[in-house]
C-alpha cells in the first residue's frame, strides 16, 4: 500500500514550475530518498504534502486522505524542516516535555524518543548542541506523536561526516516501523540507507524505483579489465561502436562502459586472445547510484 501518492501535483510560482506534474508513490514502511539538486523542488513538494502550500493543480493522497480536502492526516505525520528552530536555553528533555504538553502526548513518550535518538542522558542546553545533535533532537520532536510517516527535509545535508552518519543510522533504525520520506542532494546518503529513490530535476520526477531494481536495470554495463598491456587493448577497443566509453582506472586496468553486454562478453575475450594479451581480471562491476544518476541525468 502506498501511504503517499501524488497525482499530477503542480506548484507554480508565476512562471517558475517548482513542482511539475509530479506522480509519486511511497509504499508503507520504506525509507524513501527524495533526491535532487538545489532548487529541484524538494522543499516545495514537502510543503505541499504538509498542507503548508496549496497546489496550483493536482492533488495528493496521504494515508488515504486527499490533502486538498482534509487535514486530519497531519496528526499521523511527523516533520523536520530544513532549518529547525529550537528554544536554545532549554534542555532536550525540557523542550520535548513542553511540546508533549502542547500536542497532548503522554510524557512517557519523551523518554522513548530521547532513547531512540540517543539523547536520553544529555543534560546540556540545546544552544550548546552540535548540529548533529540538533538534527537528532529534531527527529525526536518529529517522532513525539508516534506518527506513521516521517517527513524530513534534508536532515543530514548540513552535517559533517560523523554527524551525517549518526543521523543516517538513526533514520535507518526506523526501517519497518515508520515510513520515512527524506529529501537530500547527497547521493551517497540515499545509497546508504534508502529502499527507494525518487530523483527530481527542475520540478520533474525523472526516476522512481527501488535501489535494487535500479542496480539490476543498470547492472553489467561497467566492465573492469586488468591485463598486462592495457594500452594495446585500449587502442583496439576504442574504435568499437558497442563501447560507450573506455578509460584507464589504474596502471593495468581499464574501465569500460558497454552498450551491448553480450557483444562485450564475446568480443573482448576474442580480441585479447588475438592480440596475445595476458588477462588478470575480467569483471562486471555493480553500478553505484552515482553511475546510475549520471546516466539518467545525461
Ligand atoms: N515562495 C516561493 N516563491 C517563489 N519561488 C519559489 C518559492 N519557493 C520556492 N521557489 C522556487 O521554486 C524552486 C524550487 O525550490 P525548492 O525550495 O522547492 O527547491 P529544493 O529542491 O528544496 O532546493 P534546496 O536543495 O536548495 O533546498 C526554486 O527555483 C525556488 O526558487
Ligand atoms: Mg529545500
């Protein structure tokens, strides 16, 4: 079941198509990476889903409710904005206890969420927190009402590698319990923890699939070959029209992007034998999300 579905969702600011005919489905329980460069329309999509902005046209269904007709679903959605604001002179616990009163949640839940985000024994004021700690507190705040869906706008993008790891590990730990929709412009973050990815470019969704499917779809396109005379092989292969690109990856190795897999499997060994080249390695590489991303973008 999809917990989020959008139908030709559009948001225009004058001529600017911030979100353009978006048709997106997010299945229950997945970690969904919403990937796109600056200005692609990620925050705008999130604002639409949260009823913070009105669609120019189209609509979305969240947890079975049409968001243009109802706001009840918002009770079951937790949100972390891209630039969260806290009361700096509070401790994490004080801050969450205040929120729990406002949204009428049992104080016991504060303990639970502090535990989940690893801030349970943290006594310092929020003002002295690192950015990573603040993001984790932001996730705690989003989890407070025990929502079904968490929407996180660039939760890890502004963090250093250690902070990113903490936040991504935390998001990964929610797998299976919550549906997490998070935006990012960092490919490796998606690759690390997401089950599915949607890639957004200039307001348009250009790809939407599981990471596994993508890797299968684009697998066996990149070939890694190690031989005793790579220069000779390079000269032979560069003229072939079934090869897309070829480059040296290190002293004895070639990285070859092929258009026709079977042809590569047949022809390359033949050329190697004909040219009396000695082979050390012949391997199709698993594509990274980065390989796929650049292939799709171009
Ligand atoms: N309130 C607004 N008025 C006019 N234009 C806007 C408004 N909000 C967003 N835009 C434009 O819509 C486009 C998409 O913006 P959005 O903030 O959704 O992108 P984003 O993917 O979140 O980018 P970033 O990675 O920088 O956060 C941008 O060109 C932006 O300038
Ligand atoms: Mg944004």
